[in-house]
């Protein structure tokens, strides 16, 4: 999983104050949409989503992820947990987050873990017993976090999202809005080819994200339970204490001029 996998997850988690989610039909991968005309309803949904995300101070969520690769005829299923906290750091406001995922058949064995302290990102690599540390850029004035750290709508206005992505309100039902997303910029196209985001209509809580990374690889994130305003422990977002046999390695700092660090393929950084 790339850091963008974490990015997509965390950006989707910061959308509401609801906790229980109604059932929904499985997402059927739709065909990439043709360039649409400006849709006033889409504009309204994006602006409302932006507003609701800005209200979130803390959040916890349970996650399920399914990865399918038709080339190798493989299916991997993961279960995990994520947390988010907006924190004050001097004069800056930063986004802190954690993600812990385990293979469904190996619940006691760590598959991947990320800790974002607001100033650094720590990426766990269990196979190598290594934790990689990346220094994050400081937020711009009035911005929650850098666009290339927790991207898409954290610190990004709806207009900026529409500049980077071709977005379409594909449909809506009694419970959900279904948004189709096609990347427009080369850097974003390297991450995924097409995506569908499912949002609760009443709370704008994310319910599911399906995206196609390549022609043969697709990933579905499902969020069966989520709670905004949750009681979180600030210590969970602190820099980890790495003890043997694990080792801590310092990586090149993430900068606006070097977004490739968080845009690697599966298994990176």
C-alpha cells in the first residue's frame, strides 16, 4: 500500500458526526465519465462536504479493505482501525492521524501501520522490521495541512479539487451520494485511474471508496463504523519509540517540489 492509500483513507474519514451507517449495495465499478458540464448539485455537495470536514476535531473509524489483482488472480482482505486529531502546534494547526491494518486471516500480525504526528510521518514495514520517518512540510497560513500530505480536501477548497479532478455526481439514493472522480494531473494519474466515493446524504460521512489503480488492480475501502468527536489519546499520535529488533531510518523530507515520496506504488514508501 502506498502513502496515497493512507491519504485516501484519512481524507474520507473526516466528514461527519455520525457513527452508525445504513446498509448499501456493493459498488459496481462504473465506466469513467465523459467531461460533464458544471453541475450545481455537485457544487453544493462538494461545498457542504468541505464545510463538514472543517468541523472535525477528532475521529475514530473501523476499516475494511479489499485488494483485487486480476493479473495474478489474487484477493487480499484487511481489517483495521484509524484515528484522526486536529492539533495546535505553536501557531500552526496540524492534522495528526494513525492507521493500523491486519490481514483478515492474520489478525494478530501487523500488516501496515502509519503514524502522522503533524510534523513527521512514520511508516512501518514489518517484513524489514523498519520504521521510515519522513519530515512533513509546515502548513501554509490558514491551511490545515499541506496538499501533498493529507490531500484532496484537507486544506483544499472545492474549486481546487475540481481543478485536479474531473468530478461527477453519478447518482443518489435515499441514503447516499455517489461521486465519480477521474484525475486530471499526471501526478494524480500515477496514483489511480478512476474512483468512486460514497457519502452519507444526511451527514456527509464517507461510507465507501472504490478506486482503480491500474487496469488489473482495484481497491475498495469500506467504513462500517465511524465516530467524530471521539475521545482520543494524544499519545497515540506521538513519534513512536522504536526498539530492537526494529530500526528507525530517516528518509528525505517531503516537500511540495518532491511529491513522489507519497505517490509510490503498492508497498511504498
